[in-house]
């Protein structure tokens, strides 16, 4: 379901809209980071941080969600894969820290 999106009259309006969206996105990113920290705690072993089948599953889901929102699915997948790579690296660091490495 694609909701109606506004048309902006100036770059100032576009920038303000982006800032407002970032205000909404950051709490969601923080919640996702918490889930990643929980995964690190549960898994324990840094070698288990990357689960390739799960990365592909999440990327496919991002494509589906993007399509439903009228967003370019290729862009969404690229963004999600980049985000997941950073979260996986973070998860690995958390596991290494917990192991004292």
C-alpha cells in the first residue's frame, strides 16, 4: 500500500522533511541495534555473526516491503545489505569484546 507523498516547493522543505524522517528512523535503528546486541549475547561466538541465508532472507523481505511502498526494490536491497553489513560487523565486535578479544 503506497501512501500519498507530498510535493515540496523548496530544498529547505525537502531537508526539513528528511530531518523529520530521521527523527522517526533513529529510534527504530536503536531498537534494531538492541536486537543485534541480543543476538550477539545469545550466539556468543564471533564466527557466527554472519549467517548468509539470513542476510538473503532479510534482503528479500526488504525488496518486498519496498515494492509495497512504491520504492525501487534494488535501492532498498542495496541499502539493507549495507545496513546489515554494518550491523553484522557491530555484532562481531560485541562478541569479541564479550570474549575478551
